[in-house]
C-alpha cells in the first residue's frame, strides 16, 4: 500500500463511501474522465466532465483545496487520471469499479450534460 502511494498509483474509494462523502461540506471534486456520450448517458450529480485526453491541458480547472475523485466506466481511465493528478501534487482518488460499481450499488445517476440534467430512474420490471 505504501509503495503504491509512493509510486503515484493513488488512492481508491468505493461507491458507497463516495456517496456518503458527497454530503460533506465541501464535497470532493468529481472529475468524470469519460467521453461526452458516456457522461450524458449517466453520471454522478455534480461531476465535471473532463475527458482523459484533455485532462493535462485543463489542470487549471482542478481545485487544490479539496480532495478530487476521478470517475470513468470501470476505473481504468480514472486510474490514469489519478496518476497524472498525483504527479501534479493534487490529492486524487479513483472510484473503484467506476460507474459500473456505482450503478451496481443502486446509487443515483443524472442524465444529460448541463444544468438541465435529469435524474435517471431505474427501469420498471415488466409483468409477464
């Protein structure tokens, strides 16, 4: 664990822990590093979309005064984002399992891309 931190692999947080921390004041800063179409299909409320290929050029948008949590579909791209941010001196964590884990945990999603984003409701089961 200590070796991983020293090598810049960063920290990981699970979906339920992140959900609880989002109610803190201030909450962690969420960076969603997926593509726009993935983000629009469903994201965590309050997340800022900065696709991984653009992250290095948009470091000025990342706050340095609170923890940052990086999110992607499975945790792979966000792991790369955590490494990049950690090298820049940012305290960053990776959502373990990404949005797949968030969805499996039954946690709320938003759809859309802006202030008009809608809460995504679970699909209703059909009667047979």
